[in-house]
C-alpha cells in the first residue's frame, strides 16, 4: 500500500510517498480502508518531534480518518467488514489502510458524507470533552474561544452555542472572525498575528473585557497558548475554568497569582488520553455529537481538499495557520 512517510524530523517538505506492507488486523484491531484523512495540528508537531508521542521512523502522520472496515481482528466485538467508520489515532492515517484498535473507532452516521466524517471526530470530540466534561459549561454562561476559526475553535463555537452559552470568538484576522460569527459566535475580538508587545497585550485584554462584559468568561477555550494566555486569563470570571487545549502559539508561562486572585481553575484537556482511558464515556460523547449533527447544530467547515500526493501541502497550510476550519486529504481518490 501507499503511505506518506516521515523519515527524518522536519517540516512537511521532508515527507515522501512510499510503499509499505499492508497492516493486518490483530487482537482488537480493525483495518480501515481510508477514504479521507483529516489534518490536525498534532500532525504538524509529530513530524518535527515536538508532540508528546514520538513513533519510530519511518511512520505516516495523520491522526483521524474516515473509511470502511476491510478486516477485523479475532477480539473485535462490535464492528464488522463493510462498516463505515471514523477513527482516531496518534499517527498512521495518511495511508491507504490503517490498523486501529476498535475502541478508537466509531460508526459514522449514514447521513454523514465521508469528507465530513474525516473532519469530525478529533475536533468535535476534543471540544465536546473540553466544554462538557472538563469545563462544565452551562447554558447562560459566557465562553471565550481563542483561535476561533481553526478546526477545534470552530467546533468549540458551534458546541458552545448548542449548549446555550454566549460565545465570544477571538482570532487573528477579520475573515477568521467572520468564519467564527458564521458558526454562531455572538461577538468577536481581533488580536494581531504573531507576538504581542506589552501595549498590544494590554489592548487585547481590554478588548476581551469589553466583549465579555463585567462578569468575564466563565470558560476559556485555549488551543493557542503563547502570548495570548495571560491577557485571556486576566479576563476570566470568578471561579472560571481555563481550558488548556494546545500550544499552536507556544507554551505559555502565565503568572499563577491570577489563578489565586480569580479563584479559577486551569484545566488540562488531552482528548486522546480520555479516549484511551475512558472508552465508554468517549462513545457516549460521540453519540451526543451525532445527535447535534442530525439536528443541524454542528457542521464541519472544510476549507481545503487535497489529493493524497499533495498531503504535505495540507500539513504546511495548517503549520502556517492559513486554515479556516479543517483541511482534508482525499486518500482513496474517490469523490466525497
């Protein structure tokens, strides 16, 4: 089979198309014939050896796929050959076939096209777990979403609105804010792309407080980190929850006296570990998300589609933060 391989640490230009043995279904694994691979920020990090998982090389990046089950291992209980599924994994998705433990797979709804299925599981799963489980977001509360036009950001905006929250989106350009508003955000705050000096950080913090109102943000959803974290944390409500999703802008070092002064919680969100450790809760969360999808409350924004051979360009677009919503790779070559 063909796959996109990382053979040495580096950016997307280091990736190559290669032939590899087809995977076999062992134990509780299923083999998925991949239709679509959704590209996510961990794919940028893992090929540079900056992710918490470092697989031995050569390996294929790609952390979520949609496709059809082509083989099942002897310990598989719920899936069968021919099932349409979406699946998550740390790596391996940019391949014509991938072997995945059954607990990391979910049947795709019949009404969900393969392209949307390939762009759904990781972003919506992460955001639902973050807001519902880790953040305890309630109807009537205020949610601030940083990086609101990215894949997880737009998912958080849509889920926050579906949960009855007032959603304030923050993004680095007017067109990104427009995308967040189209997804349901009630208000938007612009921050400069790149670093913030002291004056810019103060201006961003002031704009957040104005948009959020005197009470501040009950829940802050932060997949960016870096220089945005401190001004955002200063805008949190009393007993608010600051959700640490990722570090697209770098790992921050906020003054922890702010947590004391606001009596707030700084909460880590690692969806992959949740899926691994709490498989039953993960499956229940996915069913809740499918219900919202069926009602029209959730819909992935797919801003770009790439051929399999062009997969490095898809990862490069994400690394350069040029993506609105999700970018996908059409692995099978079929129309989606």
